[in-house]
C-alpha cells in the first residue's frame, strides 16, 4: 500500500511516498531556512509564498523518486494541524486537489502525532505504554502513547517551547539561525556548570513545560537586570559564549528529562519515545538514554532518526497507514487548524 504524504506545517515543504507504513520509497524536503535566517525566526507570509512555489515540484519529485504514478497511490495524507495556518493551507489544498483528481482517499494527520511515528516507524516489538516526548520549535509535549491512533496528551508548554527558546537564546548570543544546531555546536566547547540558569518545574507533579524563564535569565545575564546595559556578548570571548550556551542547554535538557521521567512513572511506561526537531540534540539524546537505563525497571528508548526529527512527510505518510487501516478518512471539507483538536 503506497501513501503519498504532504507536510507544510511551518517552513519545510515536504512530500514522501511510504509503503505499508514502513518502507520509505522517497522523501523530498525543500527547506526555507535561508529565507528566514535574517529574521531569526519563521515569517509566516514568507513561508506561505515559498510553499506555494515549492509544493507541486516537491510532490512531483517524490513521485519520480519512488517510481510511482497516481494509479500506484492508495491514499493522500496531509498534516492539517497544528501549525501556521497560512502554511498548512497550502499542503491541505494540494492534498484535497489530488484526492479529488485521482479519486483517492484523503487522510488528515496531526503533525505532532506524526513526530511520534518517526520514533517507532522502524521499531520491532514495541512495548506499550510509552511516555512520548515531542520537542520542536513550536511545541513541547508529553503523551501517554498506547497506539498510533490514540496518544493522550499529558502536558505541554505554557509559554515558549524548547525549540523556540533555543532560537531566541541563539539570537541573544548572536549565533546563526536556526538556533538549535548553533547552540549545540557552540555548547560543545563550553562548561554546562559554568552558570546556574533556572529550571522551571512548575510544581511537584506538573507535566507542563515553561522555558520563558531560562530564556529571560540568559538575556539578563547578557544585558543586565535592568536591560539598559550594552549587550555584553559583543565583548565576550568564544569560551564565555560557549559556557552560556552549554549552561542554557543543560538547563533545558534537565527539565525535559525530569518531566519525561515523571510521565514514565505516572503511566507505568515500558518505553520512552522522543521525536521533533530538538530530538536531534545529542545532549538530550544521551541524557534521556541515561535516565532510561537508570530507571527501575530500565526503559527502552526509541528516538526518531535525525533525518526525520525535523518536519518531513515520511512521518505523515507512515502514520496515515494506520489511519487508513482504521477507515479514518477525511473529506474535501478538511481545513487547516493552527492548534490541535
């Protein structure tokens, strides 16, 4: 069964053909990172225009790479939530058009749930339940995962997502966009214990996240508490900037790992899943692996491959396979949603 997946939730125009939910026949991504670099973040209007220009060439390339024609496609899947509405609408419109023109079922996919699929797509013998952590630019969420169709939200960010905090701190430190890879690269030469930035745990049992405090702490460290001083980054050496990056990264990672451990204990998880753009961070992967190994009993950690951590259509098509088998189709009234249902 071949499913064509389409993803335009933010700043990546992506299409992929996946067979039976596991066999990746093609994966094409047109990145917009260069377009948004000078703004230090994604500009919705620019993202939307780029999606319009890229969507059909990307779909065509994915079909050609897979060696399939429209008669070989069994369903069209598209991420319709959550994300930037002006970006989502491009993918949704393309998917609806192809569904109608090719007379193929249309399958709506929650972008966040698809990130979880990236972590389990190639896993054999998955033991459930799983505590699932999604960490991306716009979302930081924990799920009780018991099937591809029914992940239950346990907690989410109440302000800045982890990836958003990485981008903003990178801007403060005058590091290149996107912030996640820049912070990680810079932090490699720093001391994670150099500065004790705050860890916001939001209460003893909370599974929600807040990263605005640590971002602000970095800002005050560089500009002074009254925000009237000159940005000291201009006069800092590479080692001092590296120490700030490493200390910030350590604070974020500690919160993510401790919250995931809380969730795993709460639901009696046998497995821990990690997906989303920030899941590519090596410090997060390593610390989460240590946590899983030290728990009683130890938990198995499944992490999305790095090429599928950022937004992609492979995860969309893979999750759609399970929705297709369950008969969960959408119709041509499907609309994009900025937030999850």
